[in-house]
C-alpha cells in the first residue's frame, strides 16, 4: 500500500517475537467450537434434505411388481426391421417363467410354442 509491501498478521507476530496475542487463543477455541457446531448442523440438514429428495423421487416409483417361477407374463419385444410400422404388436405372450436369471431377468418359455426364450 502506497509503495510498501504489505505484511500479514502472522509475519508481524513472528518478527516481533510474540507467540500469542491477548485474546487470540480464546478466539481460536471459540472459532473451532462454532465450526464443529456448523458442521454438525450441515450434516443434519443434509440428511434431512436427502430424505426429502428420496421421498420426492420415489413417489411415482412402484416397487410392488414381483415375479416368481411359474408366473405367466407378457414379454416386451419391440418389432424391428424393414417395413415394420409403429402399429405392430410389441408385446408377445403369454410366457411362463421357468427360472430366475439374475437381477430383474428371468428365463421364460412361450406358452403357445413351448419354445425356450433366452433371459429377458
């Protein structure tokens, strides 16, 4: 400032040989305590907000559909290829679930042809 090099408070303390300024230790303790309280309050607010967002997101989600071996189901098979229109059949079935093939996948057999179908 005005041609002089600015010195930080830390530099001023070290050059003067002073290790503590009167109320600095109390200020530091109070600051650390308040920072811990703020961190705890932020953590609580974050948890509350996460619950709110989860509730908002899951309000239209349906977790009630469960399938088991032996159930009859319809299989979504969108038509593909040349000359296929959007009005053709997309669902085929009924199909019988023969075994569980992992997360949300099942092995099925078509009821009308008894032909095995891969994991769907």
